[in-house]
C-alpha cells in the first residue's frame, strides 16, 4: 500500500556531510532504495537550520539544503518534484514525489522577501519554530511559553495566501492556539498524543480535536520518546495505540504518517527505516478496514490539500 510521509530530515544529514551518497546509503532511513521498498509514494523533506548557526548565515544554510534537494534528491531516477499541490495528481505509477518543507522560521528571520523566495522554490509546509524561540513564536523548549508575535501572525497569513500548510508540531500550546485563530491550512506533521506519552512535543486531546475540527492533518511520529514514556524502544503496537486514540477523538479522517526518519536516533522495532513501512500497514490492517488504512497511509492527505 502506498504511503505519504509528512516529515523526514534527510536534507540535514546531507548538509552535515554533503559527500554522502543518498541512493542506497544505509546511513539514511529514507534512501531511495528504502523508499521504493516501503512503497513511499510521496516524501516530504524538511529544511532545518540548527539553532547554533549564526543568524546572518541561517538563510544561506537553508538555501544550501534546498540546493542539495535539487541536486541530490530530485536527480534520482523516478523522483518527481512536487512543487505545486496539483503535481500530486500527475505522479506516474513508477514515480516518487518529493516535496520541500521548512522547520522553523529562523531561516528567513523577519525578511518576508526571503520567505516568498522559499515558497517559489517549492516549500509547501512551514513550521514557525523548532524547539527554540525565534522572531515568529516560541517553541516548546522556550521557558517563557509565549505564543505568536505579530510577525508570526503575518507569516501564517502569508501561508494562507500561498496555500502553504502551517505546521504546529513544535509550537508551545499558546502558539498552537494562536495558529488555530488564523491558519486556513493547519497541520501537525509529526506529533503524537500527550495522553499516552507526556513528551512536550505531543498534543493534548483538546489540541488534537481542535486540529480535526479545523480540517487539519495529524502525522503520527515514529520516535520512541514520543510514543511511550520512559522507553528507549517500543514496537509497532505502541505506535498504533496513538492512532487508536486519535480515532477515538474523532480524527479517523485526519490521521497521517510523519515518521521523522533521519531526524531520530531511536526507532520502532520492525519500523526502523522507510523500507519497513509495510510492516506498519500490515499491523493496521489487523485492526482497521482497508479503506481506513488507506486513509491513514495517503488518502487523508490527498483529501486535505490546500487546493
């Protein structure tokens, strides 16, 4: 069964060591061979600029990662750039769609011209923060726990104008609720249920339900610390419990996958890279109908595009 994955960090890995090959390198959870084996039909590639990068270099680092996307990912045989949402309808059976996202507004600071440049290069989802604070909002690691700034609200409105998802996965709770006030296309690309695992990056039931009510998507994340408290490892059943819980909250038609592959240092047993995606599909088919599992795997995303 084909899969739509909302988040991976392969571009950061490539940027850290641009001499690496991406095709069949086992250093990457999402290498080309594994994407094919796991039937990943569309993979979203995050641009992430680490907090310690000096402010005056952040945009250049983002552009360097985008250059790697164009030169190292899109040049692979059978990979098609999804630059507009409508491109998803034109994917051939033997093609994998690749799309850019941005994790953290640090890359453009307060320069909205730079943001529009990122849109034009194909960024279709924007998370205002990583865990740190920036000029747009506070991330979950910021002690003051603030919401969006005026600039942050302006960026969300620009996302609306350009039909770009606003990703809430790393925001504080006040920031989340601020986004809910103005975003036309809210998503959580890689978050789980705080009721089942208390990690700060997970969403409360109230947040999840608000996202569903706003017709947003929620991509469950495969990192064990976001799945189970005090666990260095976990299995697919533990991950499926989060899907069960979100279904109970009314999110059956809004659940997706956001693996966070290549950005995580621990993995789920039998779901250790993209090539093992069908193990998750098989387990879900034991609990849900084929149509419901197709929804989780890819149809829910296609039914919630900003078009």
